[in-house]
C-alpha cells in the first residue's frame, strides 16, 4: 500500500473511531450543555425524594439518587440507560452515595413561582445573596409574595394562590404546576416518566469526570400539542417545539442559521406558562428534540434559579376592548390574524395612512371597539 493510501486509511479510521473529531468546537462556538448528559464516565444524580421541608421558609433538602450509565444489547444494537450506582469516593465516610441537597420554593407574585436547587452543600441563602447582589440580569432584589397558602402532610406539600396551585410530591419527587381552574400546566419528570423503552433524561445533575463540576438538567413534561416560543433573537422556526436551542451569544453573521446574537433565557408555552432561567452560564433548551414529551433545560450552572409564571387565561380577558399596536418598517399593508376564544380565525388587514394604519374592516362587525394606536418606524 502506498504511503498516501495508508495516510488516507488512517485518517478515515480515526474519524470512524472518534467521530467527534470531525466536529471539533472552535473559538466562539456555543457550548451544548446537553452533551454532558450522554457521557458514560460522568456520575448522575436524579431527584428522588424530599428529605426535609420547612413550610414557614419554603426551604428543604432533596435526596438525589446516584446513577451510572450502562449499556444493553438487543436486536443488534446498543442502548444506553441508567443503573443505580455505588459510592466510589475515598474516604467513603466523607461522601454521601445519595446526597441530600438544598432546594427552595418561594413566590414573587400571585402568578410567579421561584424554584431553586443547589448541587452542593451550600446554603441557598448564601447563593441568593451572591446572585441578587451581583446579578446583571435582575433589576434589584427579588420581591416576595405572601399570598400563597401552604399545606403539608406525609405525602405532599401544596401551595395555593389566587391564580394557581403548586403540588410537591415527596416520593417519588415531583413538582406539579396548575392554573386557577385546576388544569395541569406542567410537571417535573423523574426516572421512568413516562414508561418507555428508551431512556430520556430525567430531572437530574451530573458530576463531570473531567473537572468534578456540576451540570443540571431540569426536565418538565410537554403536552402533545404544546407549542414553545421565545429564547430571544432566534431565526429558526417561530414555534421552537422539536428544536434544540443553544442559548449562547454568537454572531450568526445573518439570519440563515441557528446562532443567536441576543439570546434570552426565557420561553413561553401555549399551555399557559413561561419560564425564565436566572443564569449567565451556557444553556441548552431541548424542546422535545431528543424526546417529544420532554422539555429539558440543560444548564452549565451548578445551581438552578428558575422562575415560572402562570399566564392569564384568555377567557378572563376583556375581549370587547382590544387595542392594536402595529409597527412597520415600510409602507406596505400589514396582514395578521385574530381570533377570540372558541371562534374562528379571522384575517386582519391594516392599510398605511400617512404615518399610521387603519383597519380595512372590523373582523367582529362592529361588536368590538378597535383603538388603532400605531406609528411607522420608517427612517
């Protein structure tokens, strides 16, 4: 074999054995945090049960059961799953096999829930003071709302407010979010949720073998028809369901790729809630990409500070007094859509009139008073 042929064979063999070398990350590329949850060498900790909880403060401890990755062979394929792991640290008396770590639930408003988790034995009060005192993402100290009522028994902790309800099941651990009508909006997903032949990532964190740092995967349930919007300046499909979004700043040099120059760690669900992740660390949002029924927030932060807002029901809105605000960069007619609850979709056409717009026709035939307060943004 000629030397050139041998070199080509060697390179091809290396690419087959180490396929990641063909997609090496270069300077400026967004980090995909979800990759840490596919590695066999990492140690996985999955939320298991509430070890303790103080309803007067909303703080407690959550036990995280230790798991390792394992492989099974069937039908001429290898599947990667989870199996319970044993502590391997030395000295063993200094490390817990299944650690119980701090978590907290507080309320910012009658609609906004704050969930915090730590992957180390560090009091959340210290983390909170550090984050709120130095965070560039918050306008100031986070307010606290005391209108939510709490009840606790041996099985669950239930918070009830004017616009929603939060149910914390102690074992197996789950957090369920309901709206004011008792409709389930979303819930955390534990190992085995749902029963399936593959192994999706549950609500967990990993301890990386490369540097012993932690990464978090906050897994929530997605409804079959749920749509997801948000994440900032993202030029992929408007509905993010079925996408994996890397929430990191990277100049896309245009609008024809998935890079984002202005990422925002917030998304809104058509099921009636929104989530904001308070961190500047790299994030990966998996909106049913890897597993259709799961919404996974992969965070490069060792702590999770998550805000969940229960949306206002459209049935409670004053649909007889609607104000339209339209902004346009040119003088072309603007076409959009409008629908009231339980009514058909209707088309709206706004015609340019000098530096404002006017409705071509009232889609509700005079039953709705439309106040058009618009202005053109032409330069």
